[in-house]
C-alpha cells in the first residue's frame, strides 16, 4: 500500500510503501517522516534570542556548504561518481538552509561561498572539515536550545551531517 509521508523537519512529501530510512530531501532520520495527517510545520514556533542567533549562523554555514558543493560539481564534472555525491550534498545542504530561513521568516540568501579545491582528494578533505565543523556547532546549538522544535531541527541536521561525514570519510 502506498502512503503519503511528510518530513517533520523540512516539510517535503514522500510517496512510498513505507518511510525511507532517512528523508531523501534533508536527511532527517526515519522517525521524523510522518503520515500527511500528522504533519505540523516545525518552524512555526517562537525562539529565544540565542536560538535565533544560532539559526542565523546555521544559514551561513549551510549557504556556504551549498555554494561549495555546487562549485565542486560545476568545476569538476569529470569526477563521475564523486560528482553525483557532491550534487546530493548540495541538495541536502540547500534544504537545510531553506528550513533555517523558514524558522527566521526571511528570504533565502544567494548561494555564495567557497570554491572547489581543484581535485577530488582536496574537495573530499574540505568536505570532511565542513561537515565536522557543522556537527560540532550544531551539537553546541542543540545543547543550549530550549525550544523542542529547534532541538529537533538540530538533531536532524546532526544526523544528516554525520552521514555526509561518513560518506566523505570513505577512501
């Protein structure tokens, strides 16, 4: 039987026989994929000033990562399998930025950020740094968050970024 699921983190719909292990759009774990009737927008909640500042920093991190991964794709189409990986990283990071701006009620900024390092090895090394940095910051943001929706946002982001780091760490 086919069902309509909606991700509680990003709000994107997914149609399938069962929910996937991770949201195909933002990388949130399966437990955040709910039936369409259960969906409530995560970002429609108040935040403390500290949470707002952290979400603003999240936008900066995610915009930079998206721009970087898009530049890697553009500059290095010859990477083959790695190129497809960077395209997916860019899609997920873009989704994270889109969620963060929904929390803030602002427009999505242009994707401007770092440029490709020029080789698959250098770009993978930079990916590991970007993902590890994001995980560390998001764990700190999670530890200080008071709003349960903000906490869930960071739990999901940490999960997705750890997946990216795991994939990028494979040699």
